[in-house]
C-alpha cells in the first residue's frame, strides 16, 4: 500500500482551508495519478500481446482509468480557478523512486518489464486500506503517521466541503465532461467535486463494501491486478459468502507466459544508452513525443478543453504506444530491445548527437 | 523571390522519413495473393523491403540555423536567430510522408508538418503550418544507384504564422514585416544521404539543408518565378537522373533592386559520397550568353557574371550547411542588362556545364500532385515564365503522359495494374493560353475511372482508382527546350464508391484487409482485418478516419483512400453490421517466391520506382526487340 508523506496535506488547514491550499494539494494529486502511468505502460508494452492478451487487457484498463483520475483532479482544480501544471520538467517523477509525496522507505516504483515481481509492485500501489478508513479522515489523522491515498483524497474532499460552493468559479471553467471522456464529471460545486474525487478512490481501491467500482462497472484496480496473481478472473460467487464476500478468484484462468515478455532493461534512462546509439536515438525520440503529450494535456486540461485538442492528445498517445511497442519488441533492429525512459525532453531528438 | 530573398536564413540538420515499404509493390495490393512474408523485413518485393514496420512519420531532427542574411549582409552575431533551431511540432504528433500511389512513388508528399524556430532557451519564436508538398528534381547526387545516393528538393510555404518574442532578433522582425502582406513564408529544403541500414542510429534518416524567406504576394507556393537551369540526362540511364554536365536542375532569381543574382545550387551539386562534402567540379563560372555574335565569337560569347571558387563550395566542409547551396552574385548595371533576356550558363571543369534553355522559357504546375474524386472540379495553375518574368499570352499544351509512372507487379507479372486509363475520366482542356500573370489553367471535372486496377481482370479487389500523368509544354516551337521528365502533373483519381445498403463488414472487409496487409504498424493497435477488433476500436478509428487529410493524425496515413470510402467507413462504424460470414481462402505459402536477381530492382525505395517507370520499361522492351 502506498503511504503518502503527511506533508502532501500541509497546505490544507484542517480548520480553515483556503482555495490556494486546496489547489496546491490538487496539483499534487494530478502528479500522483500521472506517476503510475509510465510504470504501468512500461510493463504493458513489454508484453507480447499475442502471448499475454489477458494481462495486456487488464493493465490497459487500469491505465485508462488513471488517465480519467488525472482529468477528474484537474476538473476540480480548474473549478476552483486553478490551472494544472503538466507540461514541465518537474512533473515527471524519477524512476526508480518514490511516487510523488510517497514515503521513500515504503515503496520504490520502477520501470520494469512485466513480471510477477512487478505485479507485486502494482498491487502495492493499488492496495486499499482497511475499509473503515473510507468513512473518515480526521479520525485517523495522527499527526506523524503517513496517510493512504484514500485518506489523501478524503482530506481534500473534506476541505472542499469547508470551502463551500462559493469557492467554485462560475460559469464552469475548463471542464472536461463526459462527452469528451467517459465517466468524467463536470465540477461546479462541492457535491460534484466530491463526486469526482470519490470516483478516484472507488476505482483505485474499490468501495468500502465491494471490489466493484461504483463508476465504470469493473473491479477496482487492486482486484483487477490480483486476478493476474491468482491466475484466475474474479467472479461473483454466492457460495463463498454473503454481500461483499461473495466473490472469488475462481473464474476463467489467466495465464502468464513469461516467454512473452521482451527483454527490455529495468529503469532505463536516455543517458544510460550509449551516446549516438540507435537505442539512445529511439529513447530520445520517444521522450520527445512523451513531452509533447504532456504539453498537449497541459493545454487540454488548462483551458483548451475541446474535442479537437483531445484528438491531438489521443494522437500522441497512439504515437507513444506505437513507438514503445516497436522499440521494446526489437523494431527496427531485431534482437535490440530498447526501453523508453519517460523523461522530459523539450527539444527535438538529434540536437545533441 | 520567395526564399531567394535578401532576407533569408539557412538551416541544416537531419530528417526522419520512417515510411513503410510493404506498399512499394503494386502486387502487394492484391489481397487474394498476399502472404505474411510480404510484411517481413527483407530484400525485394517478395518480402516487405527495408522498413515494413514504418509508421510514415516525418520529422526534422537537430536542425539549426546556420546563417541569416539581411539586405546583402550576414546578420550580426548577437541576433538570436543564429542560436535558433528549426524544429517540428512540440505538442502534437509528427508529420507524415506518403506516396501518391504505388504506381507513382516519385512525388512523395509531406503532410501535417509544423515548423518552428526555437531559441537557445527552447522558446518558440515562430510557428507555422507547412503546406503539403511533394519533392521534385530527384537525382543521383552521390555515386551509386540506391536511395542512399539520391537527393531531392521540397519547396513550400508556411502559413498560419505565430510569432513569439522577437526582441532579440532584428532579423526575425524584418522577416515578419516582409511576410506580413501575405502572412506566409517560403521554405525550401534538400534531402539526401538517406540511411537504409536498420542497425544504424540513422536508419530512415538523412541530411536536410534548407532556406526560409518571405513569400511575397502572388508568388507561387512550390516554384520560383525565376531563371531555370536545365540539365540533360546521361543517355541510356534508367536509374536516378544523372546530368551529363554533372549539375542538376536549379533555379536562380535576379533582384534588380539589390543588383544581384541568387543561384540555388542546394539540389544541384554532386557530393563525393552520401552525407559527404560537395564534389570538386572546379571553379564554377556563371555567365550569360551574349546574343550578339562578333567576329571573334560567331556563336556568341559568354559575358561573365561571377564565379564560385571550388575552394569555397568543395574546400570548405561547412559551406553547404551554412548556405544551403545559395550563392549570391553581385551584378553591375551592364551585367544586369546583359542577363535580363539572354540565357544564363554555369560551367566548371571539363564537361561541367548547365544552362538555361535558349528561349529562356520555362513552365511548371505549382501544385503538381492531386487527389481527386469523381465529379470534382479541379483547376491547376501552370506558371509560364521567360527570363524570370511571367509570360503572358502564350499557348500551353496539355498531354496525357504515362512515361513517368511506374506500373508493375512482381508478384504476378501477368497482372500489372495499368496506369493512365481510361483517359475519358480526365477530360482536360488540351491547351490554354496564359493570362497576364503568366498562368495557364488546366481545368476539368473528373469522371469515374471505374476500377481498372483490380486484379485478375477485375475479379479481385485491387488498387483504388487510377493514376494519371499530364505534361504541360509550350505550343510554340521557339519556346520549347529541354524537358525535365519527372516534371509533370500527377493525378490520383479515385473510383466512385456507392456500396449496396445496408453497408456491412462484407463490403468493407477488402478495404480494411488491404490496409492491414500493407501497414504492419497497425498490428501494434489492432488487426484491421478482424471484424471484432475493428468494432472494439470503433471510437479510435472514427477519430482517425474523420480528420482532415492535412491533420497529422488522419488515417489512412497514406492519404490514398477516397473521401467516399472514408465516409462509408465512418457511417458504418456508427452501426457496424457484420453481414454474412466471409469465406476466406488461405493464400499459398511463400516459399515458392524468391527475390529477383536484379540488384537495381531489389534496392527498394525510390531507386526501384525509378527503374520501373514506363518510359524505362518501354526503352528496355525496345532494346530487347532490336537484336531479333
């Protein structure tokens, strides 16, 4: 389970939070939601889809929702008059390292090809706290203890309630709605903001009573990943217990073909590839596209909330997918496998060769 | 004057042209005979050539401003333009490079390119949209006959200009002012030294050197209204153009106000090898033929206009990158007068020579590549000029000419998709007279070509529509001169498409399947020949098929699908009916095929396309017949 350093909440005055403090905390949330995406994508694209189709489908489904979470946090931030800052170097965490705001001693996240060990990291990232914590925040806010992601969002949610509807900009500002992204929530007031944050918690950890998401209809991320570890799909199973216990990992088998993972390095960096090598070139080129995507999202979530700009961003996501799948699978040079490093690269990828 | 302007910058760097190569053989368009080996990396058309996994992306890589000029002088070193990079898009996907057609691969176009000037801090000082353009004047610049040896030029314009903070650059402020009336810049670059070695870091990259200047009102986008030096091919050459005088086609502009002549040798001087320095052709002397015969020079003598020392262009390895091959000759009043209406010539060491046509007349369509649908009206501007000025009131002839097209089918040589038929589908005017602006219009409302390029005598789905060539020439014999064989108007005319309703997967399957066959890159997303996967990805496909062709995200990346088919696909994706099951026959195994022994044919890319031109096929055919 991720435990966040309590300092991620230091801008939130528990008694009288201000808009600026909530905005700072929401920027943190956007960075946190983004930070898992490269980790998941690296494992996803390291898999030969023909040999591991089920695992590919599961990881991909989680990535889609992490993108939604970024958008939801940005909607709340925009609704308060803030502006998400995405297209800049510091936005991307260094891998390996803690997640933004994470307690370093507890969890180090790495870019690694898919393996059961890497799956254990995914489970640790998504592992829910004891369900009762979903109900409260202040009860458990021991001054020195790290907090869970659920507690983090709950604290923001409470602060929003304290700010009241008057803190929200009218007319609605820079919102990405469901017409652009499925399950997106247009944030206009406390209720809609809290609904947006609840989706993030529920999709990540599940609800307090069920592994099912309230929004989206699938299982929460933790349970989706657990299916891979248990090697069976999670299914409704009234024989094993009532209510939330009526589920078991007894569905169709999920097979992991370890031979269907490309031999890419762990935690690659552009600088780690020899200067002038094809691997360096491919990595730089990927990073340039990745940076372009962050810039496109910066515009999309920063006011250009149009279908056209969304298409621009989707185009870049597809380009990244294409580049990553090629370089990780030995294209163009068969036998040479290159891992993308997900680093910020603002200039075009040949200037330093 | 376009990029050949007193105010201009030059830049140099690399380009990426990650084209896919499975579609390089017309035979690969036959779904009925397609084999999985055609998608594999490997020599020849029985495999997928040298880059079957290409994604068509075109990028500017590491390009930097190498010099800038304003009013005859180099701009001061503290002008920030000199620290600028020339980059492409930083917040959207890269541009795409695509062929017009498998049977016309010699006008590859760049679509969706954004060009930026970026200062040393990474700040964008200028952003512009590159109007899609095709290359011209491809030739063999270095020794050898593969694409590695080739060089070609792209000329276009940048529109929708967005200027940033220009406080550090008087040059850019001047460029902005000059371009303001049109809101347009002229950009020209030369591409060579293409790398086809998949193990190299430069795989699918090459050298790019170019120039940017203002585009003034009424200037065409893709050609210079100027003086055009005409080269002649080496007799019997069936590969890339090899000028007998060693210098390729090149343009020049005379600026009577600045009293100088700008000569663009960027795509004209050979190199000692791919990516190497320019070859020493001796000192290059520019002159004008004195039309007045004298007792000592009965055929007319050369009036010298200036010289470019070999020590400069060949001896200085930075010269090409620094100047993009643009040479400025200062002219005095006498030279200006002499050059005003007499042919220019450039000569060097033994046998090195190129000159203007004796008539001084030249013409070319500004936009010489067109994709058309049945019923569409098209008006193509052909610019005629003489001595660098628009030539009004002359008759321009238009003739269908398939000589430069490349019909072929190596998979089944007995089933070559024909080109240029039916001619009735392109009812163009046989001639037109140029207006005061020197423009003659080629106009027509195109018809439906049917499906002349379906395989198996029309029984198997094949290549959509038809590709045509139309050559423009002066009607008056006294205006005619050397002919540039690659210089003609290319038209891809799509077949009409009115599918039976309700539209189902059964009708669309051949289209999707052909796409899946030709572009293995799509396998990274889905199998486009699989109904379930297409339906599952309907949203993504709707996005890609719904975009304008000049959007870099548009599908197909090849821009070779008719609007009618795209609309049908979009409509179907909204309600994707499957229809009855499709009976698929298993294609034969691939071991029966082996690459032909001909090296030239096996090189792939433009070199192979060049060798397949109908004019070469006819010449070879005639040669083979002669001995009997």
